[in-house]
C-alpha cells in the first residue's frame, strides 16, 4: 500500500507533448491516491488534462531546473518523490542532488553516472571498457569520417546524436535514425558542426530481435522490480520507440541488465535497449537510459504494481514486496502504432491489455492527443504544399 501522504512530482525537460510515459506515471500514482504534481510542458499538452494531475507547475524564466524544482517544492509544502522522465532531467537531478534532497525523495545516484549513460559516445566507451557487446560505432566529425563508415558498415546504418537532449527543436532531426541512402548522410552532415554524431553498424535482426529491460534498483543496486519486454513494433520502423510491446521472460536480457547495474552501482529506474543478432546469437546493448521508460506500464502486475509505484514504495520506506510477473501482457501506443502498422494496429488495439492514451476513467488526455495529432498532420500537409 502506497503512503498517500507522500506526494510525487514528475519532471521532464523535453517538450514532447506526445510523451505517453508522463501520462502513465500520473495515472498510476493518481489512481493509487497519491497527490501528483507535474513540471513538464504546459497547459497545451494532453497530459495536462488528466484528472489525476493535482497541479501543473510552471517554469521560471531561463528554465533553471533547480530553481523551478525548489519553487515547486515550496508550493507542494512537503517532501515529494521525484521522478524523471527524460535524460536531461535525470542528469540535472543527479548533478544537483545535494540542493534538491532537502525537498525531494530520490535515489542516491552517483552524480556523474546519468550523463555518462545518456551520452551515446561515453556509453560506447564505457561498454568497451567493461566488455559489454555493442554494435561497432564511429564518431563522425565530417564527410571523410562519414564516407569511411559507410564504406565499412554499408547501408543501412544507424545514426545517433551523442547528446540527444541538446538537439534543438524544429529542425527535423531524430535522436536516432536508420540511414538507408547517401542523401540522408549528407543531410546529417549539414548539422554536425558543434554536435557529436555517431554512426553504428546496423545489426540485422528478424521478428522478435528487439528487447528492452525496465527495472528499479535500490541503494545496493539490487533490482526490486523489473522485467524484459519484446518490441513487436516501433516508430519509426527499425530504430524507434516501442508502439506495441509484450512482457516476456528473457533470462539473458534480464541477467545482463542486472549485472551491468551492479557493476555500475546504479540506483533508481532504468530503461535499457538490446538487439539480438541471430547470426552470432548475441545481444547488443543499444541504449542505457537512466530514467523511466515511456512504455513502463507494460510491466504492471495483477495487483497494479509497476515501476513508479515501486519507486514510490521504496523511497517512502514502504517497500515490502517483489511483485509478480505478468508474462504475456501487452501494451500499445495508439497514435504511433497506427502510423507504423496501419490496419494491423486496429487488431492490436482490440487485443492489447493497456493503451497508452485511451482510458475509460480518464478520457480527456486521449481527446487532447487526437486533437494535437490532427493539428500536427494538417500543419505538415500545409507545409508540403507550399
């Protein structure tokens, strides 16, 4: 049973109005009776419409994270569980933990660890040091590096911006993308000055090759709750977010994630991506995200326990159970899965155990998401006709 006298605040610095993980965290804790506060985009976001959000806090001028969190804490009036939902937020909280700890309950994370894990170049260096298998990776500083990588890796290859939280909005760059044509390479190179671009060898896989692990780790890096999920579909295809996932047992993925967390001394919520190479029967680590994964609600047991509830129970001193696995459970992100699968998505919607947006007890976020989706589609259509 959660301690409903302890409020929670969800933090996200990214301005993505379609971030379904934020809504999932608000609904999960709110349904359990916890007073949930948000420090995210603003009133235009569908998440703001949730009946389970007690209050949305606004950013101060200059978007100083510590200042904004301190102001929010003053309004909340008592110490709250702090949950980060993007890399920038996880980095800021870890690096300013000493200033924030009087106001918030949060994992005692090593200050520099989230930045190392979120930075794709630093993560690759770390994996090389530890002997963790990753796809071959190159730092691209110009046309020469790009040509050499294309010649060695072939196409398609995977392009990643090393520090995705620093990408400016409005220029059409994806944090991670599949590069199939040389024209795409040329476009990426136009934005490389002042930024670190990585090319990775594409690991061929088949159906069922993409996996992820979500877990919550205590102060001893012991996994209190978590599981492995298989990415059945993604948007964009081949290198994107999970649009339809399934909770399945995978001892290799689960063991690798737990072992790495112990090695690093990791604490808190984590989202790790893997891809299985069937030719070598090897799992490549693709990403280590030091925060809550957007599809975390996939890992919800029959009693309603999930990762944010596990975090709240542990940080408020109420943790007494390990939870029960729910293998076979499915989760679908309606708006993105429709783009990915078309008519097939309708069958998934009928069969899924949980939707990211649609919920009978909280319909307004779904309506807001649909309106924002239509508005964005019309804007892009109008732009393409100019």
